C-alpha cells in the first residue's frame, strides 16, 4: 500500500533537494501535511503511518478544511491548504494517487490584517535603547539599525556576512526567500553603528572563536539565530518603555510604512522588501489614510 506518511517524506526531500526551500518553509510544509495525516488517521481509526494515499478523498478533504476553520484563522487555513494541495500535485505527478482529492477545494479568503508597525518616534526610541558604551549594546544597536535601515527579514539579517556590505557605496547584498538575491541601500546611521560594533568585536568575543564571515555574533562567536534576535528586540522594547510588544518583523513593517508615508513609490518598496508580488506590498497602503484625510480636508470644496 502507498502510505501517506511515506510520500510525505518523499515530498519533503524533493522540496529540499530540487527546489532548495528554506528550513523554515520546509518545517511549515512538514507540519501542515502531517496534520492532514493525523486528521485522516483519527477519522479512519488507524495509526497515522497506516493511512494510505488513496484513503484521502474529496469528502475527507472537505472535512479537514472545516475542522481547520473551527480552530484557526483563515490565513492559517489558507497556508495549510496550500501545502496540502502542493503535496497532492506532487503525489499525482509521481503516480502515488490516481486523482487529486484537493483539486477544486476552495481556499478560504484571508482576513484583511494590516501590518503592525511602529511610529517614527517609537522606532527611534527602540533603536536608541541599546547602551552603545558596552560591547553587547553596540552589537544590538547595529542589529536594530540594520534591520530598520534595510527592511530585512530576520532570516536575512542573521544571514548577513561582512562581504555583503559595501560601506563605500552604501549598499547591502541580501539573500532572501528561495535564495534570491537583491541589493538594498543602507543608511549612514546603520553603517556607523556597524563600524562601532566591528571595531569593538574583540571585546565581544575572541577572534579565535569568531565566525569570520557572519556579521551578528553571539558571545561564543557563532552566528545569531532568529530566536536570539527576538530576545534582543524583546529586551530593548522593555528598556525603551514602549507600551506594545515588538517583534523583529515589525521593524520591517515600520521600514515600509515610513517609506510609503514619505512618498516612496510602491514598486520601489516592493523591490526593497523582496516581495514577489506587488499585492503583498499593497498591504502597506493603509499608512496613507491620514495623509489622504488631510489632503481631502484641504482640497475638497464641501469638506
């Protein structure tokens, strides 16, 4: 019997080897498709590893989506269903199933959620929270300045190498999703913070233990992790007295929001963020609402 769990393994290996998806994306696909296997096993009263691919039919798929909608946001359900659909397209192409049970299953429309962002003043408070007189503070100041200056994803931030930064030209080479590269500008404040951090690296960790390529290092000289960056942001959010929880990704949202609010072109912001689709970048257009209201009040004859 062709088991679902066996083909999930094949699917994940193909994503990793043939499509070079990131470890984060691979974990999400694994979790989402295995959730279907667990659901099918519960419905059929058998162990998850015993579920055959042919046991998943259209009716079971519909029941799976209904169950997901009862416990998850529509955006989460859409992501999970996208992973399952991709798995069955793979299984159909490889002959593991005779037909695609996910074909025709409608993806729920996502709830419209505006990206959370900080005001300019709150952003500056956060960036200035690290104590630049200490090695840890200089690293953290550089980390926050670069994240905001370049609008980087956290994975892109921790993956930065010194060779990616051209201080003379004010440019940074970034490896984004799907290993796609883009070049983004970096501001003088961020470059100054990086220079101060690099100059004092010997105080932060000995050169003998230091990863010579990585920009942002922990005390042991290894590259910072995504989770470590979240802890850094949490600590300085508390220190700055900001009244809201700030995630590292909020600096990226703030970067885009502030650029758009200052009149930057939407397509230019799309390139800076590394968005594949302009529709993703359009989520930031809400920031112009206040400006639109001011313009309306000034210009409309009956305002």
